[in-house]
């Protein structure tokens, strides 16, 4: 299995969806550029040529296969910030089937393949039409329903993509506990105060992991 043998990497993320472009970063939303037929990186980012690209593409191809798409359907490209700031981030352009992955994420978390796979799976899930309301209909526990009920559509979409990523990793051979650990590892890269933070577009890491646990272990 490519995911288990190629390499190990990891990270956690907050995704912002802007007109079909999903941008991820630690607690500070990135606005992406999109005109319905083309999307591009924000000006503060640039694509880079790095040896990690082959590894990133291998994981992306493996997960794409389980998403029902062909090999090479998504292109994985490393990016960096022009000002040298160190952000763990990733972005998706569904229209171009392109996933941009922050080079800092690869540098800092290369020993946890499961976490990088979870991040990429989340990005792939953003390329599909997920219906956030299906989450509420599928919830089975009161605590799960309470968490979902306090979220807006954008936050529910993030949860849906978390679950979409979990589904891809299950098909790739990961165990539920490995997927939860992957998400926790990403979240725990943040400061405790950040771990509790929330935005209009994203739930807290704590809520995301709790809901992921319900999804994977409560069924």
C-alpha cells in the first residue's frame, strides 16, 4: 500500500471555502482568488519545485483512487509564503483539480504519513458536492446532535469533509483509531488557546475530533 510504505508526514488545518477554492491555515483564513472558471493562489503564496512533490502526489493518487477518480486526476503542488512566514496550510481548487500543500507542513510533520493523508483526504472531499444537512440526519447520539446543531453551514461542511477524509483513509486500510490519532496529532501542533479557537467558517479542533470519534467509533 503506497500510503503505508512511501513516507510519513502530518499536519492539521482550518479550511476556508471561497467561491470554490478551499484554503487552509492555522487559525487565520486565507482568501483565495476564483472567477468560476479559474482559481489561483493568493498573491502571498507561490508554488515551489521541491522533491516532496513526488511523495505528495503518491498519497494524493492513492486517495483519489478510493474517491472514484483516476490517477493523476488531482495534482499535488507544494507552496510556500513569499514573506517566509511558517504556516501549516493547504488549499484546494476543485475546478482545476489542484491541491496546494504548504511546504512547512511537509517540513514539520514528515514523520506522520497518516496525518498528511488525512489532510489531503479532506482537501479531496472539498472537490465534491457534500450536503452538510446529511450530517444531522446521520447523527445517532444526543451529544453529537448538540455539537452539530450549534454549527453553521460552513462549519458543517468542514465536518462533512473530515468524515469524507476518514472514509478515504478507511478504504486505504487505516484503522479508525489511526485516523483519530492522525487528526489529534495535527490539532496538538497548536497552542492550547488555539485548540479552543473557532471561526465563522470552522469549528474548534476539539469539536472536530469529538465528532470524528463519534463518526468512526460510534457506528
